C-alpha cells in the first residue's frame, strides 16, 4: 500500500459572528465548505503557507494571531489505477484576522467560492471535518492544541 503524508496550514477567521470559508468539490464532486488554507510547498514555513493560501482562496490578506492547534487525520483513499493509499494529513490550524484585500473567488485553483458564513449556520452546511475541528480549536483553545470532541 502506498503511503502519503500531507502537511497543510489553515486559518480560522471569525468576524462579526461569521466564519470565512472556501468551497471545493468533494470526492463525489458535490461542493463542500472548508477552512481557507492548503498544502505546504517544499521548504515553506506553515505560517507562510496559511497566509499564502488564504489570500489565494479568498482575496484577503490576513495576520495570524496564533496557532490554535493541530488536526491529524488518517484514512485509506483510492489512488490512481485503483490502488489504495494510506493517507495521513497533518493540518496546522491558526487563528487569523483580515487586515486587507477584498473578498473574491479563486480562479483556476482548488476552490471555486469564498464566503462569510454565519456561525449558527455552519452546522447545516455540507462541510469537511476540518471545519468542525478548526471551530473546536477556536472555541476551546486547548493547551495541548488538540480539540476535545463529544464522546472523547
């Protein structure tokens, strides 16, 4: 089985009770919301990754207020030629604050729409688990950088 490690950085940006999200196609092609951010390039600092990715996906320049924590996932995915891939995603989640730019959609990238979503509406959105993990980190601010989910 092929192994794949992906390190990425994301930002939780909350303003006036709304969360900044980006929309991307899900595995089956159905759009899903995610936190703005993405994969690190070789040699890039995760801090810089979060700044770059948020600007690419939303048009906003942000400052990172602090590191909220790390979300780590592992799952088997279907790779090319039907091979199974053991995927491990390590996602650094920062708190960000918009300092400039204008909201716009990414062109030619991994997302197609950027929008502010009311925090109360987020549970009803089709979203990836990272959104919930990021919000849990933002709300709980755990010392160890790992959110507690119900049942843990």
